[in-house]
C-alpha cells in the first residue's frame, strides 16, 4: 500500500492502524512469501518505515518476539491483494526482457514498452557481432538508467561504457545509436584483449 496519511506521526498511525492485520509481501529468488503482521506498538520507528511483528502461523498464530522494519509498499490489506501485486511485479520484471532490469517498479509501469523497444533495436543493430550477448537496464540513481552490455568473452563483467537513458526518456532514440557506436568501437580483438588484461590485473592486485 502507499504510505498512508502523509505527514502523520508514528503515534497517529498507531491510533488508526494499531489493530489492523496487514499482509507483508517478501520477494526472493523470483518467488514470494506472504505473512500476516501488525504494527509494532512498543518500539520507536519512523512513519515512513514502520516496524511490524509477524504472526507465527505454525504456532497457533502467536506473535513472534521480535520486530522487522518494512516498507509500506510491501504491506497489503489481504493475502489476495498481496498475491495480485506479486503477479503484477512478476509480469513487469520477468516478461519481455533478456535479463531482469534493476529499476524501480514505477519506471517499468510507465516505460517498459520503450525499454523493450530499445533492447530490440540494439539486438538488431548488433546481430552481426557474435560476442554480443545482450543488454540489461540498471538504475543506480546516477541521473538516469544505464544500458549495460554483456560480452561473450567477459561474461561476468559489464563490457564497455554504459550509455544513460534520461528518466523522462527524452533521449530514447539517441541512446540506441550511442550504445551501438560504443559497442562497435570496443568489440575488436585489440580492445577485448586490453579489457581482459584489465580484469586480470584487477582480480590479482585489486581495483583501487
């Protein structure tokens, strides 16, 4: 659920939700678990990041003796609602891409079609480059979403530079050409050899 009652204090939130049972959605390894919980009424927590106490459903639904910090976006009013949200996220992240993108859900909800188009056009542009494995998208909050290329001979590392898509996707076409040009300049025997030596030195002596 969205952060309720924006501007409310912890005490005000507890007054409203102290007896509400929420269902927390935890996602891991492309799977999920949903657990009932209530807000922690004893500890101190920030209104934006509540602490909850889970019910132990295997022990007569007794409350567990410890608390957990969670986000409001992972709390739901019912098990069914939490499950629907997981299925929504699963479709967003795991359908249509070569590799799961590392971006926030709200970006995918708005721009997934554009991202799939970018991936498709890059794949088409590099179809004659057998070392090209594909791309993924990664947002590390560096002024946009990076396009990361994967190379057959250095599969454990990102190859080349990472062109950045603006958050508003205003450069959605230019960034395709930028990536294609970058790859074609770097995917040569000389550059690949140089990059592999750089990796070998870094693994042996460290990256600093």
